[in-house]
C-alpha cells in the first residue's frame, strides 16, 4: 500500500511539472523551466530537441519523461 501511495504522488508531481512547463511559453522557441526538483526542456524544433539529447549530461541528470505535443517537444529530467 505504501508503494502505491508513493507511486501516485510521484505521478502527480511529474504531471504537475509537465503541465506547468507546457503552459509556459516565452518569446523563444526553446528553453528550460525549473519546477522544484524537476527541470523541463522544451523546443518547437526537432533538430534543437535532438541536439539537447546529444549534449545531455546523463551522468548528472536522469530523464523522467519525453513528450511531444502540439508541435513541441518536452523533456522532463531531474538530478540523480
């Protein structure tokens, strides 16, 4: 039961991070937002998204979720 509650809370936190990030639009077509322990990279361009993944520091951060919606890429990640 305790694992189920932790899983539900983690899912809600992740959903909140994605929702907060997806609702944040700036004048640029890509950027990074911080929501507590989570970071969200977003981009309108597939090439920028792929460049982000190529240069991503996999030793320092871990990718939690990758989403594509409304012609925009979202990568949610956190410190290891």
